[in-house]
C-alpha cells in the first residue's frame, strides 16, 4: 500500500508524564486518523458491571497496575477491526510489551496496514516525577490542576469552581518511581526492538505540548 496522508499508521509511546495521550489526540486530529486509545478503552471497561469489568477496575483503579495483554487483546482487536479501513490509526498505549509487537505485526499485515511512524517521547526520570507529582485534581468538578501554576499550595481552592483540591494516590512521587521502574522493564525491550530495526523516532519531551507536537508534525510532514 502506498502511504498517503489518510492511511498512515502511527505508534506513540512515551515516558510517564510526557503527554503521550495528548500528542496522540493532536496527531489524530491533524491527520484525520482513528485513535486507538488503550487507556480510555480500559477505563470504560472498568466501569462495566461484569466479571471483566471488575478485574480491570481492580487492576487500574485499585492496584494501579498494568492490565495483562490477554485481557486487552480481544477488545483492542475488535476496535481495530471496526475501524474505517480507509483511514489510518494512532496506536496509543499499545504495543508496550514484546508480545504486543509480534501480535500487531501479524494483525496489521492481515489488514493491509503497517506502522509508518514510531515515536517515543522521552523525558528524564526526574522530569517525569516532577510533572506527575505536581498534578492535582479538584474534588468538586474533577478539574485537572497543576501545582505551581493553577494553584500554589494544597490549601488552595480550585480556581475554576472553588472546590477542594487533592493529589491522586497514584501521583505521589514514590508511586511514580515504582511505575517508572516497571515501564523501563516492560517498554524498554519494545523501544530497543524498534531502535534496532532503525524505525524508532525519539522526540525530546521536555518542551510544551505545542513544541513537542511541532517536532512530531515536522517529522511526518517531511515524509508524506
Ligand atoms: Zn473545580
């Protein structure tokens, strides 16, 4: 298949706090791609009152752990098969383990698709911790806030609705550190795999959302 603007396949990976999900949304908008948002799909399943819903809820909302690929696989597979074959896809949150890499390589071939752009948005570990641990949430309206920007102390109220603010347990520095170690172990081999194949595009994630997006866009636009 000849690559054109409409059917490109993009993988977006990133360090924690790199804004990977936001970049995936921006790419999907810019190139009219379908967004395979693994996190969002899992959060929806977690709300279901079913056996699988309970398992996923327990893992992501209570334990803060990754959902095993055996559980994610069928749902993502179904989503991708339902996608418009004429339009490309941004893969967000998968592949992040080696078994997913081999799964998608086979599956995409079946569907006549492929990965054209594989981005990894890299942040130094201390920047991940700094970004994530400065997140706050408003209790009343659920507004996402940033400590040091939207609010200056944990005693402050939400500037949008006046609600109390709190930090999610998962965003505490020690929890972030734990997940960083994890993702290094799990995602590390995936990154190495694409690097060895000469397909990995590393993007410096330290700038603003817009700055990072400009780098991604330039890379794609220079090639399509
Ligand atoms: Zn609020």
